[in-house]
């Protein structure tokens, strides 16, 4: 939503307010006051500054039905402000549903499902959602059905307060943070079974994982009713799965996939990186180095005029590099798959591929991938 549209309505600079926004805002006196104040200050403000002020005020107005910052135009109101308004926390389905309902169907809602312990990778999704939607909703839920036996469900990092602080700094409006009992009542029997996903390399390594992911994402989509939903390329099979769910079940949701965010040394950001001991953390960038070596092989063969590359050659180069690191106790898989379906390829042509891997470093399972095209 462009703030200048609202501003123009109330400051009478001649451009009509979009009907979507007018119907939502009605005759909000706080916006009117805000813009009147803007009008009187306009002579002193750069247009960029004014635009930012209004962006902040309107998003809060939409969320809360009032403008908590009216009269505070001298403050920095960039999206990541120092003293941001905190998102509303919703522990129940009824609560987040009623917030969603209050906006009406024409307000765009960006949704980022997470398991919390937020890092810059998550935050990149929230920033995109913030810039592309009227309202931003996060979910923080460590979903038990996607964890297998012996996995880290109990020790998965949980830090709701800290996460909410981070989300506040980005201007997220609502956080849905249900308990397991809320999501899976004692009579819960319905699961989504995404055919074939248990046969992907990640699915073989984590039996029932994608059934759990598919089920929880479908439930969250039904609860939040987003316009746009944001996911990270870091979880490559998950991205393909979400697109399938939305297509197969005819959900009216735009799926946005964003690039993997990495540490400076190339390690893909992950909540599980916190488990790495110092020495393991030092060695962890080898995972991305191995994937980059596959990219070099891929690019050099095409540069030499070859039309196809053997998937086995790409796998081998990655595995060989990973095996040079003694702290890597197991390479669970190195897969070369089709970009759209995550089905294994034997030959990689100009359509490209995705090279993905999972390995155990110390006691930590690391996954990563690189798209070659
Ligand atoms: P999680 O909390 O691990 O379930 O992740 C929530 C979302 O954040 C998923 O869509 C992930 O793919 C995404 N994500 C996790 N790590 C990264 C990263 N390093 N870069 C981009 N997206 C990420």
C-alpha cells in the first residue's frame, strides 16, 4: 500500500485514495489529524521523510484501528524503528481469526510461518512481507508433527519474547503463537499426505517430516487466510511442497520464495546453528564451499560447450569436499534434483538443477542447497 495515497486524500493533493483503503479506513479522525499535521509541517520536511512517517502511521492505523503515534512526526519512523509498537500476540485460533476478519478480504495480508528462534534468514522474509502487504502476520509454532523420533523437538530453541522484539522492529502486526494442544486437539486425526515427498532424499532422511509440514502449513493457511505467504529457499523441498499444496488444494494464496540468507563465511543461517560448538562452527562453512565447487564444475562444463553435465559428477565433487572434514561424521545425502519437482536427475541440461545436501557436523544436522541454472 502506498502511504502517499492516503496522505494525498487527506492532504488534498489531488490523487484519489484507493477504494480498498477508503473502505477500510472509513473516516478515521486520527488519520485526518495526522495528515493535517503533515500539511502544516510539510514546508519543513523532505518528501522522503514525510513518506516514511506516513507509511508508519498508516500501517499502525490499519492494524489497531487508531494511530498510536499521531503527533510524533519528529521521530524516526523507518520500518525498523528504535521504539517500535509491539505486535499483537494471539495464542488461540479464535483470536487470530477475529483479527484477520477485522481487516476484511480486500486488505492484503503477508504471512510468514516459522518455528521461532528468529535470525536474519527469517527476518528477510518478514521485511519482504512488510514491504509487499498492508498487514503482516507471523506464526511461531514448533510443530511436533514434523519432528521424527530422536530429533530435537524438546531442545529446539524457544525464545518468544526475543522473537517478538525482533518482529516489532520490522513492523510485524500480529504473531500467532499457539500451543501444540491448540493446533492438535486430542481428537485430531486429519493429516495431509503429500505423495512422493517421503521419497525425496530429505524425505527419506526424515520419515513423516513432509506430512507434518504439509499438515501444519495447510492448517495455518486456513487459520490466517493470507494473501501472500513467504518461505525460504533454504528448505528446498519444502518450497516445492508448499507450491504443490496451494495448487493441488486450489488455495488462493501467492507463494513467495526468497533466497537463502548466509553468514559472511557462507554458512546458511539456521536456528540449529546455535547448537554448533565453536570448533564445529569454524568448520561449518565447508558445506557451502562444497556446493560452490559443484557450481564451478557445472559452469565450466557449459563454458566448454557441453550441453549436459552428469549429475554424478556434481555429487562427487560435493561429497569429496565434505569428506575432507573430519568433524563431519556423516554425509546423509548429496542430491541433484529437478528444480520444479525435486525428482532426481541423471543429466543436467540447460534447465539447471538444485544441488542439496544434509550432513552431520558434530551432533548437528546441517542442510543447504544451491540452484544451478
Ligand atoms: P523455520 O523457522 O526453520 O521453520 O523457518 C521458517 C522459514 O524461514 C522457512 O520458510 C525457512 O525456509 C525460512 N528460512 C530459514 N532459514 C533461512 C535462511 N537462512 N534464509 C532464508 N530463509 C530461511
